[in-house]
């Protein structure tokens, strides 16, 4: 169960059990945040361009899709 408490870098085997330095910890958190923001932007852009029949398939109205697509990328 200890493997569930590892940081991504530790889980990938980069640190050989050593803790992250403070700078590395901040850098890792920044990279994770940027990756999440990029995913939000990408998925919202794709949602905005779905056809109405595809939106109906996933239970989303055109209005809701456009409101979601208009949200800033940093909002989860």
C-alpha cells in the first residue's frame, strides 16, 4: 500500500526513495498544474465543436457545452 503514497517522480523510479527537494517539488506541482490546464483547454475545445446529436448522446445541451467551453482553462 506504500506505493499509493508516492509522488509521481518516485513512482516513476526517478528518486530511488529519496524525497524531492523543495525546488523540485514546486517544479513538479507546476508541471502537473500546466498539464491539467492543457487538458481542460483541449477537452473544452473538443466539446464546443461536437455536433448536436453527439451532445444529445452524452446528455449535454448546446448551451451547456458553450458555457463549459467558455470557462477559463484554470478552472477545474
